[in-house]
C-alpha cells in the first residue's frame, strides 16, 4: 500500500468500495470493505495520500476522521463525478463509482467541497429539525382545518385566526362537532401547541448561537439578514475564503442565471437552483 497515491471511495451504509491507484495511474486495488474495516485499511496508506469521496451522507464524518490520520481527504460534488463513470457492459455499480471518484479527483481544476466541522453540522441539525417541525405544524393546521370543515365550521387560511377561534369552536355545543370528533380536535390542538414549543426551542438555540459566534453576528448586521439566515449561512458555508467574490457565492447556491450561449450570442435562462434549497429560500 506504500505506493498508493490516490484513492476513490464510494460510501454506503454497510459496505465501502475503495479504488486505489499509484502515481502512474495503475490500479492497485478495487475492493469492497465492511464499514468497520475502512479506517484500519486507510491507516496503511502513506501520509498525505489523497482520499476522495462524493459529498454525500456521512462524507463529512469520514473526511474528518481521515484527516485526523494525516490523509488528504476531500469531497467532490456528485454531479462532477458522474461524467467520469465508466459505462458499458458493467453499467453503474460500486466499483465503477469508486473508480469515477478516483478519476475525478485527479483533475487539476476539480472543485472540492470543504469539510464541515462538528459545530457546523450541529447547528445545521437545529435548522433541519426546525424546518421539519414547521412542515409538521403546517400539516397539523391543515388537518385541523379539514376535519372541522367536515362538521361545518370553515375559517380563513390563517393560522392566527384558527388559533384564536379553535378552542371556542371545539367547545361550542351548538355546532355538529361532538363526541369522538371533539376529542380528536382537542388532541390535534395539543399537538399544535407542542410543535410551537419545539420550534421556539430551536429559535432559542439559534439565538444563543448568534451570541457566541462572531461570524454569525457580523452576518446578521447585513441588511435583510436576520439571526436564522445568518446562522444557516455560516453553518453551511463555514469559510467564505473559498469564494473569490460574491458572484461565486451566488452561483454556488444557485442564484445566477443558467447560460446557454454559443457563437458569441449570450443567452440567459432562469436561475440554476443549484446548491442548498434551504439557504436559497432564506436569502431570496
């Protein structure tokens, strides 16, 4: 393994495929490893060896672990790996995927994904939980409104209006909401309140993060940027030095128009919508 200079890795939940080559590009090995055998296998690689993987689930974890062991671990966006995948009789499989990652990593102008720190990933967990709770709350509100409509009461599509009148409508003995339906709506109302409390907890964590993080504080000072957006941007991007200018950052999150230019004629389409949908939603 001492002559290995570059390794392509195809990550999965249980099995990890590795494709190792030497300085001349000769294949040293292309094999599948059990998850628990991956780090011991990497420990045999020479220090500074390039280990590349797609930026997918668990990639940031593995990238940190490999860097702790003196390896040059990098992540490549999946769309930049696809053109190097070998097609033909074998088609798409783990071995071809690992080979494609290894080949893509050798390109001199390849764009790599910066590895996130534990703190960054922890804060992104708060944002993901908050977004999930918001979606669940919206579903709960729509469910309550739909159930009530089955018994007559119809309210405007406003959570505030529904919140103001829900208790009175449930307890109103003059309407058709009775028996089991009343119990169900009471339970749904309690669930709505619980979701509000969980979302409030997430907001408090984000506010505390802003007080402790100088980068988030500076970002929040920008016009139109609040604590939630500032926290999400810093947790997602980390070091802004990876971008040469603001235009690169805009392109990174998909806010620049898609080009279809040829023969000196410039044709611009809608925005590309690449990158983080959540971040783009907060910024637009």
